[in-house]
C-alpha cells in the first residue's frame, strides 16, 4: 500500500530549504528514499539540514542558491546532477511575503515578490524540464502556491497575485510537459507556522484568522507530508495541473 509513495532512486531539488516548509519537505522526501539537494542563500542552515538528514539515514547535499539569479539556478542543477544524477523531482518552494496596503507598497517590495515567488518558479521549473527532456526522463515538479492564490486576504497584494499566477503557470507547464512525462502540480497550503508568518500568527489578527478556519487551528507541518508525497511519487501518476489545497477547510469558510 505504501509502495507507490516510495521515492527510491529519485533525485530531488528543494528550493528555499533553509527554513520552514522547505526544510521539512527536504526531510520528508529524504525519508521516502530520494537523494535530496537542498538550496537557499543561508548556507550554514543548509549544512545543518544535510547533517540532520544524514543522521536520520538519508542522503543529501547542499547547494548555494539564489532563485532570483538565473546563473545560480543553472549552477545548482549542474551541481545536483554531478552529485546524484538528473534531478527528476523539484519542489519550487522558495518564497517571500511582505504586508501593507496595496497603494502604499514600495516598488521594491512588489518586485522582490514577483522575482522570487513567480519568475523564479518559472525559471527553476524550466531548468528542470529542459534537463529532463534532454535526458528522456520523466519527472515531477511541485510549485508551492498558497490558499492566497485562490482567495484573497487584504494587505498582501503582491503575494496574493504571485501565488494566483503560480497556479495558472503550473497548469500551463502541466499541459506543455505532459507529453514528456513531466507532471506539474501546485501545492496550496493554508497557514503553517514558519518564520514567514509567526509575527502575524502571534498578533490579535492571527487569532481572528484561526477562528475563521473551520478546524479552528493552523496546520502541523506533518499534515503536508501525505499531499507532498502524493504529488511527488507514483501514487499521483495521473495527477498533473492540479492545485492541491491543504488548509483545514479555510478556503470554505463562510463569506
Ligand atoms: N507557512 C505558511 O503558512 C505558508 C502557506 C502557504 C504557502 N507558503 C509558501 O511556502 C513556501 C515556504 O515558506 P515558509 O512559510 O516556509 O517561509 P520561510 O520559513 O520564510 O522560508 C522561506 C524560504 O525561502 C527561501 N528564499 C527566499 N528568497 C530566496 C531566494 N532569493 N533564493 C533562494 N531561496 C530563497 C529562504 O531561504 P534563504 O533566505 O536562506 O535564501 C527560506 O528558506 C513559500 O513559497 C510560501 O509562500 C507558506
């Protein structure tokens, strides 16, 4: 029963692996049997993660990666390939968020979110696809979007817009690459406590937000494991172009 979820023999690259969801995803994929390559800018954190994965019996390597830099993306894939072989599983997870009223948002804030959350997702996925197509190998790409790509909250205009775009981009990539055996799906988490949102969750607004979740709580990281492995593995072999929501019912909360 669990065999279809195995990632034995797979080579995974996870962007934004230095904290939060990306760190957790890296450990989950390694536990399922993948050789994992973890990328982000804060390399000391990646080194700790590689050690933790090794201690748990997994196989991992760290690569320096700034997803807003095209050369850095290419180098990360080249290093990953030299270490473990062609990357056939990508978790496009790196992301940034800032909050504030739309009309007051500095251009720089807008741009960094578009560059990191959208342009980089496109470039990383294309780098993976080009290499898979050249190698004649199938693969899976998971683009991490958000419930804010499907419904809006005020104060995060750029984030909402980039995450909605990632969902549409995912569907386009799925349609274009299906013939090459490359599945592309979006994972849309609700709220999970990380460095990105801890200040919000600890504020009075955070309490109100949790009250609007039908399950009356935020998610635990391990509640993303099944959905992640479904999209990554043969268990999801007929899934492509989907946007998988994991949010305790938050999107269904009453209007
Ligand atoms: N937590 C949630 O509730 C939630 C809900 C929905 C969606 N998400 C999405 O989940 C993803 C992970 O977020 P998180 O909550 O885990 O936040 P986090 O703890 O702040 O992690 C963000 C990660 O992105 C990396 N990153 C940012 N800019 C980068 C760049 N230019 N190049 C490479 N890596 C970069 C950071 O690494 P470095 O700074 O070391 O580079 C860090 O590892 C994001 O896409 C986020 O939008 C989170």
